[in-house]
């Protein structure tokens, strides 16, 4: 195993006599009986110098997070770890026990985990988690000193009103503020090495950009940064060096800019190709798989409604939608404020917005799950809102939904076949016919036949989403509402699912309302785009027009916040 | 965004508490009404019961005697009148007069309630100590033995009836080993065996819900981020995870107080302890309806108060509810 070539600048004061901060040679990790038993990390090597950023990129199951945790001795009791060389600050740590690791954690290496509400202890005030490092390591003993330090840290990472926020509970902070607080907690003891594990995954684009800037600022102050991500765009923004991992192995390593502009390994190439953007529109994102085996004509026989001509040419029409909700403070808030749009047959309308923009409420109004306070929805020229559910029921098959995480909409005890059969049973009464149709549908979404007896929990995220799509198209809908359908998926799986949705649009004559916070994804799939902000439509138009030359300030901010693959030569933009 | 002013928070907290107390009063009122209905359902025989007790045999009272008794106790009034005066009496702390001991029910109960309350609450505390102790030792540990032993003890304590445990404890520790008195003796020593008898099954139930929550909290990302700051395993368990896991245990404790209170009746008999159990068994066997309903109402009150206390504790443990 050769070590990564680093062209580090001058080492910053604090590192031990010129030795790299971290040196790992031939790291192997297994959760089996021995290191050789089905290892999840198979020989990873790197060195880390002060002021440099190393990115480890890979999809889920690649071993990137396990690698990061090993640097803190947090791999878990069952992990078997072997290295040829494992040094932190020039000291051999390969034989460290838990007590020795504890002295290192927080003080020499800080860990920033992904913001989930559960990354901070929800039952304790933010100050208690942020100040936990100094308290444990007994660097600050007096209460006032500790609190002053917490406020200073929160201020440093850009949390507004730090003295107030410090005394609040995690759920009272926004996602971006929580992520900042996690970074503050990791910086509390001023460690030389900061590991950020998917630090921006759950965040909106504008917040994501701010957090990445913050991480980069800490690196510029001389810290070494290791960033773990599945997102090449995030990585390209920060990384000096890059390691691409797949199934525990390093497939490519070297200078980040070089790899991103001229990947040598086909897997890296595949990852780069899979990133959706405006430029990739109309192209397949995944290596061409056999699209779908079922002949589409089989699938259309069930309902022949597509032949019906449309009055006015709009499949779906929303006019002046308003919807208010009363918050826990008894103040009514307009979640959707005067939103109008039209959807034509075979068209994809992208709805983009950050969390709280009202996009999910729009989805509910379109689906007829909520009634608008004002305005109306028309489906295929006929009223869809403001009528009784009984009148809607017969036309429900015209509309389908695909959610971000289909797992919660499946009965966990049912097999995949039964989940789909349940939907089919509405149109076909005999069991043999139902089974045949289920087979066709699952062929259509290319779900391998061997997986059909499995339960939802036994499937991967991508496979589950295929099942959800099969179920969504089972009723031969005219419109499918996709609410963040690929947000939970790895980039190569995301590419396959987006390709599948594109194929189905052509084959089944469906239109999509495609809701996402990911501008790249929306740009890739949409003909027209609607930008929502605080419940209002900020901008609307053709997707190239809106996302390449945004007119409104908010859209401009949104577009510029999206991390791009910054690659000379490839000139690939995400949005 | 500024935090809500402490004063408004205080107003909201007071209102919340008032609502809780009001609904508790509602429960008690319902219990009192049912108790009253049970009393009046025995209307025909109440005068007869009292007469039998007075004369000491089963002779049939003359109409005049019956009427006198009916008049003395107010049985000749309309049901509504009786109901209003019964509820009115309860509001003023008047639980009625025992048919047979001819003193107020309240004074009979108050004499005996002390030992039962001591037994109930010491058992609840012991149950918590056992449950939390075993959880801290056992939950999520990779050492198979410690969690296996903890699990076994929990299963055992949750499934064995208390009178059996009581008898076995008596035989082993009092009769054979002479560590604790069989009867009487030092009141603190005499408390130990019945307390353990009552605590064991409750600790089993408590332990199971606490341990489940503990194990899942231990898998949460905040545990990893806390560990990455250098906290010890014991620190993670006590400072972070335990607080999350006691919440369902608190909910169960409201139920446990009712369970313990009624179980005390049984355990007091097994250990021949003073307490409300003796009062209730005597009242039930003699047909002393006011006394029996008094005990029932008191149990209901204990249950209601325990649940209000649990709700208050819940807010202390889970600060998210304070908003």
C-alpha cells in the first residue's frame, strides 16, 4: 500500500515535529470473527497534513464512515481492526484501548456528524452538548467560564443570538443552526483534526453552502479536515485530496481536481456521470441497462382514459391556491399563498424550494388530501377541489404519489408482490389476472424476479423505490406526484431511478409534478420549474431559463448556493 | 426569536396544572358516583345489616325498628337527596359513618393509611432502584452474562405472583435464617420483606420498558457525537441515555401506584401488617358499605394524585414539554 502523495504546505505550529497529523497504512476493519472475515474496509491508506482537506467519497456500504470512525477509536466493540501503520500526531495508536482513545477524542480529533435532530441530545440544552468536551477533559472547570466559551464557540460558527440559543433545546434551533452547533461542539477543545461525516446531507442548498464555507474557514485556520460524503459536488468544493471508495476498497485516489476532471477508474466516472444537472437533461444518468422488459401495450388495457380529449389542454390546473395552518402558538400561517400552475400532458413540472417553502402542502392540495382555503384545482378539466371525497374516489386512479421513503407506506409484513397486488386488486378481480399484472408491473420497473417474495425491509432503498413506482403506475395514472423521490438514495441509485421515471413518462404517457430541494435533480427532469419561497411562487418558467438565468433575487441566491462540480475542462454545472 | 417570557410560561404552566387537577377531580367524582350507586343498590338490606350487627343475630327487625334505622341514616330520603348529601359530605371530607364501628370512616382510614402508604411508596422507590440498576448494568452491553442475568431477573420478577414471593421470602429470611422478624419487631426491619415482595414484580415491568428505551437510545447518533468528545461509557449511560429511557418508566409508574396500592391489601395479609388492607377485608366481609367505599375512593384518589405527579415529573425530565 502506497500512501497518498500530499503536497502539503508548511506545517502549522502544533503538529508534532513535522510528522503528518494522521498516517494510516493498510487499514482493514471487519465486524466478523476476524479481520479477514468479510471486511468492510479492505486496505485504506492515507496521510493528513495541517491545513489540508481530504475527502473520502463513496456510496452507502463503501466503508467511508467506518474508516472515519476508526480515527476516533469509535468503530465499536465488535470491530476487528488491523493496520500496517496507524499514527496520530506521530504516535502509534494501533494498540490503543478505550481509555487512551478517550483522551484523544475531542482534544486531538473532533467529529462532526450529520445533522439529524438526534445528533444533539434532545433532552439537554444546546450549551450542555457544545460544552461537553471542555467539561469532560476538565479544561474549563468554572460554570461561567464554560458558558462563556460555549457562547464564543456558537458565535464563531455563526449561530445568531448565541447566548439565547445556548440555553435552548435542539428542536428550537433550525437545521442549519443545529449543524453549526455540532461543529461548535467538535471545535470546543480546538482539535487539530476535524472529521465531518456527511455534514450537509440534510440541509437546504443555501444553508449547505454556508456550512461548507464554515468548514473551509476552519481548515484555513490550520486545521486538517477529513470530509466524508456521497456528494461529489460537496467534495469538489473543499477537497485537496480525494479517495473514492467502493465496497471497502479504494478505487481511486489523488489530487481532487485531477480526479474530478479526469477520472481514471470507471466507477469514479460512473459516479460523476450519475450527477443530474441541466446539462444531463435528455440523457441517461446510469449506464444503459435494459430499460424494461414489459411491453407497454399490455399495461394500457386496464384503463383507456388516456384517449379522452382534454378541455383546455391542461391535465392539471391549480389556480390561486391558499392554505393556512394554525401553529402551536395559535397564529395562523399561510403555508401556501396564491400558488397557480398548469401541467400539460407528458410534461414534468418541477417544484423547488427549501424546507418550509410550502412544496409538500402543494402536493397535498394537488392530491386532494387537503382542501384549499381559496383557489381551486382542476384535474383533466373537471373540478378536483371543493367536491366531496365520494365524487373524487372514482377518479383517484388518475393521480398517484411517490414519496421520499416508501418504507413507511408499505405494510412491513407483506411481500413486495402483495404490496403491489393490493393496488392492482381495484381493477382486476381474479387472482391469476392480478398476479400476471403484478409481474408485468415489476418487470416494468426492472425489479429482479428473485426479490419479489421479499418484505420491504429486506430490500435496498433503490429497490424499495422501484416497488413504490410500480405501485404508483399500477392504476395507469395520468399524473404522478413525486415528493422528493430520490433524496434518500445514493447518487448511482438515484440516477437509475431518475432514468426509470423518464422511461415511464415516455412509455406510459404520464405527467409528473416533481417536488425536490435538489436543483440539479429538478433541472434534469423538468420541462418547467416553479420556485417556491415562503409559500409563494417566486419564479416560474422553462427550467433552463429559470435555473440558468434566474431573474429573481431569491432564485439567484438558491442557484448560486448549489455546490457545483468545479472542474476545469469538464465544465459541468449542477444547476 | 426570543424565548417566551418566563411570566407567560408560568401562566401557561399554572393553567396546565389546573386542567390536570380538574380532570383528576372529575375522575374522583365518577368514582364517588359509582360508589354511591353500589351503596344504594343494597337499599333493601342496609337497615337489616345494621340491625343484625346491633342485636348480634339474624332475627327479623320490626317495621318500626327498620324505619327508625332508615330515618337515622337518611335512607328514607329520595335517592337524589341522598346522592347530593353524600357528594356534599365528601367535599367536606365526610366519608360517612361505619355501620358497625359507629365512628367516621375517615377516622378509621386515617388510623391505618400510614403503613400502607409507606409500604406502597417504599416499594415503588425500590422497584425504580432495581430497574434502573439492572438497566445500567445490562442494557446494550455486549457482555452476554450481565444482560442475560438482568433479563432473567426481570422475567422472573414480572411473572411471579406477589403472595408466593412473600411466602417464600418469609420462609427463607424470617423462619429459617432469622434475619427479619416473622411478625412485629423493629418497624424498619419489618418493612423490608413486604417491600421487596411488592417491588419485585413492578421492577420487572419497569425494567422492561426502561431497558427497551435505553437500548434504542444507545443507538442514537447523539451517543456517537457525545463519545467523540471523549465521554466515558458510564458517562454516556448516566448523563445522556438514562434520561431518555426513564420517560416510559414514569408513565408506567402512574399505573404502578394503583397496582401497588391494591397489592398492598394482599401483602399486608401475608405479612400480617397493619394497614388499609385489614380495614378493607374486614369491611368487605362484614358488609360495612361506607367503609369499603371509603377505601375504594381513597385508592382512586391515590391513583389520581400519582398520575398528576407523574405528569409533573415528566415535564421535569423532558424539557421539550415546557414550551
